[in-house]
C-alpha cells in the first residue's frame, strides 16, 4: 500500500510517499525561512502563495524519485489542520484534485497526529501505550496514547507554545528569524551560573504549561542589563539565552516525569520542532533513565513539519477505514481529542474554520 502525503500547514511545503513494506520511498521539503526572514515571522498570505508555487513541482520530484506512477498510489492525504487556513487550503485542494483525477481516495490528516506518529518511522519504534510530548512553535501538550487514534490530553500550554516562546524571546534579544535555533546556538556560549529563570507552573500539581511569564522575566532581565553602566553586552545576551532555554527545558522535563509517573507507562515520545533541541534531548534522557523508561524521537529532518509524517499518519487512517469524499477541508483549530472514535473524513461535519471571514 502506498500513500502520498502533502503538508502545507504553515511555512514548509512537505511531500512524501509512504510504502507499507518499504517505509518512506521518497520525500522532499521546501522551507520558506528566507521568504519570511525580513518580516521577522510568517506572513500568512505570502506562505499560501509560496505553497502554490512549490507543491506541484515537489510532488513531481517525489513521484520521480520514488519511481511511482499515479496508478501505484492507494491514497492521497493532506494536512487539514490545525494551521494557517490559506496554506492548508492549498494542500487540500491539490490533494483532492489529484485524487479525483487519479481515481484514488483522499482524506484529511491531523497535523499534530502526524507529529505524534513520526517516531514510529524509526527503528526501534515505540508501541502504545506511551506518553507523547508534542512541542513546537504552535503547540505544547502532553498526550496519553493508548492506541493509534485513542488520545487523552494530559496537559497543554495555557498561553504561548514553547517554540513560540523561543521565537519571541529571540526576537526580543535581536537574534533574528527563525529565533528558536538561533537562541539555542547562543545559549551554548552562555554562563550557566549567572542567571536562574523561574520554572513556570512546576510548583503546583498538574501537567499544564505556561511560558508567557517566562518571556516577561527575560524582558526584565534584558532591560536590567541595558540599564547597567556597560549596557547590554553580547555575553549578557548569551547568558540570558542559556537561562531561558534551561528554564523551558527543565519545565518540560518536570512535566514529562510527572506524566510518566501518572500513567505508569515506560515509553516517552517527543516530537515537534523543539524536539530537535539537544539540551532538551539530554535532559529528557536523564529523566527517562531514572524512571527506567525509554525516549523516542523522529529523525532530525522529521522533527519540523514534513510530508513523511503526514503520509504515515494517512496510512494509519487508511488502515482504520477512513472514508473519502469531495469536500475540501481546512481547520485553523482542530483539537486532537476530536480524533477519538471519529472518522476524520466525516462528511456531516461543517468545517467552520475553513469559511471566509
């Protein structure tokens, strides 16, 4: 069985073909980082237009590299949300059009389910039940995975996602875009002993997150350095980066430990763009070792948005009996919990978020 996956939820165009016997046959990813850099963040309209330009050439490239013809495919799947509606509609419209022309089924895939299942592309792969930490620019949540398609949200961010906090803090410190990787790089030059930032919401029970106050603490620290006789130095920036990253990482680690203890499972899956952070990986490895648990990650290239995770998640949905229809679906907001016991292609649903304002 072969599935073509299309990812266009934000600022990366990802295409991949998953084969049930051979795994990922071919994948390609185009990043819009350079396009949005001069604006300091993603511009939705520009993102949508760039997806229009890139999606068909990338599909042709992946089909060629995989040695596939349209008749070799069993389904075309696409990210339907959550994400930028305009960007989502590009992938959805292309997927539906190709599937109709090729005579194969097509149905939507949840973006966060794609991230959650991405570590299953690796060897060894996690097996349910496990706890998943989904940590990216748009989402931070802990999920209890009892089986594929059976998800319980244990906790999530009440304000900014961790990746969003990284990006905003980097911008605050003048590090440019994309902020997360630049902040992590500067943190390597920081003095671990100089500043200690708070670990938000770790002094109370529960598994929810909050990173908004941490940004404010960082801003106040920066302003204090600027008011010093020497002003804000390059070393000050590096030291603040270290303290900020350490606070985020330790907060995530504390919550992951609680989640593993709460559920009693011995497997932790970590996925999403921030899962590529090496400091986070090292700290979670320490937590898992103390609990005699295992940690699973996707490859670095599958940590950010990509077509491979969508193709694989689509394959799993195809196995579960997902149905096809002609509706083009795009949802800016789509709770992961809605997937439980529900066919994602349920034609009775009215996708309010896909309607023009």
